[in-house]
């Protein structure tokens, strides 16, 4: 019988530290290669734009740079200048980009859901801030705030929209409602629906507001005839029409001031 035994071998460790260190290093390098980072020149450009905005506000920046700032969040690791240029060229200016319908925005190459969401979020924030200055407050004593709100909400729309502002006995705004949407130069109006809604809200007065996508607030013959029809219907129910405002791109027209109401 052979009594010579081979030397006893130690079992290999289940987790060899050297192997683990090597694998960890490889994993870190692979993750670094797979992870997209913002190029340094883009990071520097974005930092400069943000600093200029913080120092001088929106007034210190042209439309395309302000739009770049908005798009940074939607497209965090790409140069957004080409997309910004396409959007401005397609819609005309910063405000028209924000107010464009989502379906129109996606017609522009490079615009996806993230970009649409970011643009509509900024638009909604601007409208909500402007609306907060007029809702549940005396309208006639805060007329400029009302005009600012109407311009923010309507001056850059691509189709006509009619809004009705319903006021109580103290001329406090109790409701702001879209009554109808139309085309680029026409909006259907239903006086009976406007008066019915006023009675539901127990409103004592109204202000009619609609926009002209052309940018020119000069009233058409149809605008004048429609206003007279609504005024007659309101008068028969003891409801006052304070004004009819037509919102253009940079100015508005008041029927009351023009002697048309």
C-alpha cells in the first residue's frame, strides 16, 4: 500500500480580491463609456446663458437665447441652437413658439414630447401668473392687469378665440371662459349661450374678448354686428356689457373707447 500522499492543496477562495478588483475596474470603465455626458463647450455655453439671464433677466436676451434656456431641460446633452433656430423661423418669435398647438410644434424636426411638454409648461405658468392678477379682483380698477392677461393668453394664437369674462355686482371677475374657437379670421358666436351662462353664474356684467391672429385689432363688420347682437340680448336680461376687446399682436382695441358699444 502506497503511503506517499500528495501535498495538501488549499481550496481557492470563492471571492478572490484581485479578481473582484479587476472586474470592478472594468465595470467602471464600461459604465463611463456608456454614460453620455454633456460636452464641455456645451456646458460652458449653457452656464454663460444662465448667468446672463440671472444678471439681466429676459430683457437682456434675444428670443432665440431665451428659447435655448427653455429647451436645455428638455434636451439636456445636445446642442439645441439648431432646433431653436428652426422653431423661431417656423413660428416667428418666442411667444408664438410657446403658444403654438402641440400638433403644430411636432411638425418641426427635432420636436418630441419632452420639448412640447417643456414649452407648454412655460406657457401655462405665464398664463396662470397673469390670470392670478385679475381673478376675484375688481376688474375696472385693474384694467391694465386685465389687458396684460388678455395679451398673454391670446395675442399670439393662430386661430380666433372668443373669451367671455363674467363679473358680479361689484365688477369682480368670477369666471373667465372660452366660448368658442374658429379659424384664422372667424369665430362662431352664440349669444344665447353667453347669456345662459351669465344667468347660471348670476353674473351682472360681461366683458367680451377675442383675438385677431393677423395682429391687426381693427374690428370687422361682422365683429361690430355680433357685439350689437350680444349687447341687445344682455340688455334684455339686465346684464351690462362693459366692453369688447379685440387683442392684436402688440395692441388692443376697445369697443367702448371707440364708441362702438
